[in-house]
């Protein structure tokens, strides 16, 4: 049976308010008319989506993909075929790290193996300026604070250090070169103790010195300070020899740098990748002929006298008469190669080899050698020496005013008579021109006008014009040592030649070299030249003994127990700044023992301005001090015989 729904109940509406008594009931509002529903539009038929052909789109995509692949292929060919070498090089540049291995510089020692110049570990102190910027350090004045801490240790001005640290566009700056390990240790202590004390504005502690770094290096040191500085020279900031033996033998001393190449990652070596390169070859050690003790005695003596005489400079040469080896070459004033900043530029060279000056009366021994060798006179030949001598347009005199002297040729040398020397050398030829040619020949045989053979940087060969160019004055002044120029070693070599029996042995300064393998290679044997006969040399040695006797000018050079041969010299000096004569050159040269010569000592002092300026007075004592010390150092026994007693004067016949 179909179900029947229950009848719907009508729900009454809300009660309407009743009007008040006597009031009119309100008229009910009219009911709005019912609207007719708008007619519905006719239903549209659904659209049918018609797809186009996919072929054009597929073609476009295919072309695009083809172009992209073509670009990749071309780029791949460029990288792997065309530019393969360039890209491989770039890869190697960043993959491999290469460093230079500095070669250790060889030592310079004296003849006994005592180090005169050596190299020690050092550090170049550097910094990263970017780490001192306010952004990195968090401190506005970080460079100034860091500079104030570093300045006392590095010996630099704080302002200079701060300026270097204030270069924010750079990641590297050099603060100081070749500092000792002690200096770097002090800086590391500062980094630990004081680097954390600076405070940033916010109260945070910062490390001011975190950007200070170091690079390993080596430093050339000279253990004996200024001793033999003129011989040794020094090494510049680039590690190259500058002056002296350091420059002369720089290729042997420097060695050969090596290289090391290894794979790196983030700046660190990859241990498993290995490394390759060439090892550094250390430099050779150089052994000099110098004796450190004799060098010290010579340098001390000349320094004291230069200071006492208030002279411009002075030098002392000590030479072995038999071998030509230079045992000492001292200059005053000198310099300390350990502290070039405090050195006077005028003292940085070796004045004993670089100064050309007129030797004066020490040169007379060569004139006498020519006269004896040519047979024009003998030691006892009579020479009448007037008070004045006219030659050409000049009037010549001796250092002291005197009446007519009646001297032997030996006496001419003992009294150092200029007039007597002019008269003696005038006998060398039939004419003055011929005499000049003969004298010039002997001067050149003794090495005047030519380099000594050391090969020392800056050495002067001296000045000796050809005889045909000698002026009227030079024809008569050259025989007694004015009008020609020498260096100190040339002057010393003259006396070594006489002491060696008339044979000149070229001076030498290097005994040999010791390579990295420890093998010692002696220096080549020096050249030898016969200058005068042994007979002439022996006669000259005896004549030179008279100079040191009571009748000579060199009494202050006498050494008790030894026979001494020597000669004084006092020459007019050419001032290099004024270009004319001003002041004097005082000198003394000689050898001992006179009967069996072993050592030559030569001393010269330029422009003494206080006290005596005569060579016998101020250089004679230096000769004595240095010669005594050298003879004792070399264990030379005292002389057993008495000196030759050659006549100095003669009695004129009525």
C-alpha cells in the first residue's frame, strides 16, 4: 500500500499588535504584484575543440634542440681540441704550486778558516693590510695601534709602519726585511700577549696583530763587525753582492736556486700527489789570504792615527813577500756591513785600491833600482847635492833647507833627497828624453800604471803617462814620486818585489774555494815577473836599511831584534774636490827581516791636519806596530846578524 503523508500543520504567524482604544486600525499595505519570470534563453550547444597539426611544433622544438646540441658540440671541440693546451695550462696553474728554493750563500773565511762573512736564518716581516681595515679588525685606528707595538721591535718609525698597513686594496705589504729569528719571536710573543688587549667599540676583544706574518729568508752577517769591511763588501736587499769580494765572486758565492712543484688544494700540498723540482745548489765557500789577527792589528793602528791626525783617510797593506798574498788591507774610516744605514757613503768602497794618489818619496826606490840595474851608479857613488837645482823653468829643493850635501847614492835614499834623485836618474840616458824612456820602462815593470791583477771592483790602475807626453815638470818630478799616481797595493807590491830578490809576484787575495762537495780548489798560481836582478835587489835592501838608521828619515820604524828596510814618503796631495794641490800624503813602506824578508807593510795617510805630516813621523810608528805584530803572528825569528853599514856621506876633496 502506498504510504500516506501526515497532514501539514499550519503555523500561525507572529501576533500583530493591537491598536489602542479609540485608535484607527492601520490600513494593511498593498501586496506587491507578482513578477513573471523572464523567459530563459535557448540552451547553447557545447563547442567542439579542434586540435591543429603537431608537426610544426615538433619541427620547431627539434630545430631548437639541434641548435643547443650544436653549441655544446662546438664548445666541446673548442675545449678539448682547439684550446686544449691553454685550458690545461690554466688547470695546472691552479692545480700546481711552484716555489723557488733559495740557495745558501757561501761563507767567506780568512786563511785559517775563521768566518768573516756568513749567512743565518732570517724572516721578512709582512702583513695583510685588509685585516687592519675597520670592517675586518673592528677597530677604527687598528694600523696606528699595531704600528705602535711593532715599531720598537723593527726599529721603524710608527708613522711609516701605519702608512704601510693602511693600504686596504692590497693583501700584501713588506714591513721589514731580513729580521733575525729573535725579532720574529718577539712579534709572536706580542701577538699572544698584547694582540688581544685592544678593544673594539662594542667591548669585544680583537687581535690587532693577527695580520702580521713572516716569510723565511736568509741574512748575511759579518761576525767581526767592521773588520775587513772594505775587502768583504756587503750584500744588498735582493741578496746580491755589492762591492768587495761579495761582488767580485758573487756567482761562486750565490750558488744556484732550485724549484719545487707540487699539487695543491686550498693552498695546501696534497701529500699523495708527490712533488717534483730541482734542488738548490749551495754557493762555494771562499778562503781569503787575509789573516784576521793581522787585519785587526792593521785596522786598529791606522784608525787611531787617522783620528789623532784628523786626516781624511788612511790605509795599511800587509803582504807576504814570497807569495804575494795580501795578509791585511785596512782602511780608515771604515763601515759596518751589518748596519749600512749608519754608514757614510764615502766609506763604502775600498780606498786602498780605489784611491789614486801621488806616492812621493816611497817611489824613489824604483828610480834607484833603475840606476843600479843599468849600472849607472853604485850604493857608494858620490852625489853632490846643492841647496837648489834649476831644471827647465823650475827650481827644485829638498824637504829641508840645507847647505850643499855630499852624499853617496845610499845617502840620497837615506836622506830622501829630491835633488839627488833627479841628478842620479839623469844618468840613465844620454839625453833627458832617453832617461825618461828608461825610467818609464822600470816603473811599468814594477806594475805602475796597470791593474794589480786582483780583479777587485772599482780598482784604479793608477796614472802614468807615456814618457813622450811627460811635461817639462814631470820629467824631473816623476823620479821622486810626483806626477804619477798609484794605489796602496801597487806601492806595497814594489817593496815586495825588492824583498823577493827582484821578482814581482802578482798580489793575490783569494787562496781557494771549497765547493758544496767539500772539495778545496786552490787559486791559480800568480804570475811572476823578473824586474831587477837579485844583486840589485840585495843592494837596494841594504840601502833601505840606512833609511831606518840614525842617519835616515825613518828612525821611528826601527824594531828591536829585527833588521828593517824601509822608506819614508811625504808628497803634495791633489785634492779630488778642488782639482789642485792641497795638503800632503804621508807614507812609509818597508819589509822585514831585511836579510831574509818575510813581510811587507805599507802605510799611507791622506791630508793629516793635526801634528806632523811627515811620513816618517806619523806612518813610521804604524809600520812598527803592524810589522811587530805580523812577525810574531807568523812566528818569524829575530834577526841574528847586524844591519849593513853603508856610507851615507863622503868627504869632498879640496
